[in-house]
C-alpha cells in the first residue's frame, strides 16, 4: 500500500480510535507543531499555562509530541501526517494559517486547535465562529486584519512620511496575500507608497533593511509570521542601526526596544489554545467550541526608542497608547 493511501485510510478510520496514549505512560498525547527553529521546539509558556489553569500537568495528565518545521513551510504537511499516523488525541497548531491548513488536510476527525491572525470562516477552516461544526476550533486574534490600524498609528508617529516597506514571509503565501491586500488598502487611504519586501531566512532581514536604506524608504512595517517572532532581537537591532521607525505585530518587540506594536496579547492567545486542548482531552468536541477572539487590542509605545529616533509623540497620540514604555 502506498504511503498516501495509507494516510488516507488512517484518516478514515480515525473516528474508531480511542484517545491516543503514550505507549510507556498510558497518557493522552497532544501533537504540537510550530515553525520555530528546531533548537527552540516546544510550546510557549502561555500554552502550558492554559493547560495548567485547567488542572492538567504535563507528564502527569498528558504528554506532548513536539514537532518543528524549522522555519520551512513545505515541511508542515509531512509533520501533520506523522502526528495523524501516531493517532494523537489533539493537534495543537498555533502559529498561522499554513499550520491550520496543513492539519486540516491531514485529518478530518482528530481534534485540531489552531491560532491564526485572520478570519477562519473566510478561510474555510470552520463553518462559523459560534459553531465551528467540524474537527477544528481555536483562536482568531486578528493581528493580520488589525494591520491597517497599526499602519495608521505608525503614520501618526511620523506624519510627514510618504513611503513604507512591509516585510512578509515568502514561504507563507496564505498569510502574505491577506496582509499585503490589507496593507495596500491602508496605505492608499494614508496617501503613502508601499514597498513589499519578501524574506524567507534571517539573513534576508539584513538585505531587506539595506534595501530600505538604499531606496530611502521612511517607515517599516513587520508582517505577522513566526520568522519575525524568532528574530525579534535582530529586527530591533536593524531598525536601530538604520534609524528607521518600525512597527511590530506583538508587544514582546516593543518591550525589548522596538518602537511600537498594536494587536492582541499573543501570550494570552496561546493560553487559550492550551485551555481548549485541555477541554478536548476531557471530552468536549471542537464542533461545539466557539472560536475565541481577543477581548482587547492594545497599542504599546516605547517612548525611549521614539526619542532616540527623534520622534516626540503628540499628547493626543500618547493618550491613545494603552501602555507607554519609558
């Protein structure tokens, strides 16, 4: 029997499986996939917190089978298929649309908990937010959709700017298409010129910022992708070296010296993924678990970084900030 036929057969028979268990400990198995480099594979603290909040402890109540795509999107289908073959109890795929799509393609029966920055109904992952209806549910934190607001806030910091570069991940076309479309609409309203720079490796970040300087682009907008999250320090350093005001998708960037971010609390979203994984381990069905959305989006500004760039935010803009880091 061919491998593809074997995987298909497994998917069709999955409804008959009991909860997957670790062969040695008899504990349920959570399959975890992310895009982080292999050396950093493992769940975020927020995910573990969500499980712990539900009263579940790793190696006592469950085990996690960690898989890393090592920042290579083309590895996702094989990783998802491997975990389906292992018959895990739940697949946790926080990290974007590509991970959710790979998991969905691998199984129609094993529960999947995703975390994406866009609309899962529009993407065809679920039937509705309130009643997902299939084997997928999770968190939609909308950091892709809120990019327009983030661009607007960056422009308010530097209102005289007429050009902006947007960094996107070349290997993640599902997310890139949505981000570029939203950014194009936003910059048109702001009367600015957009330059999209595609990257796929950490070394490409150096090339991208060199292009920004060479083309005298005035602002930089970092897209939503785990490549950027994995290279926070590098991005912050490049922005400082080239003295270009830069906006970021998550608070961690701003706390570590980046200029600003706007969006959901990413750690809280990971916590929700852990909470949903716990509920599934206890017998709930993804079809009946509403897709969660963030209750708050925050604008965080690093005032020290702003002043180092010669930016003095207006009192009105400071009043808009949910948090000012000094």
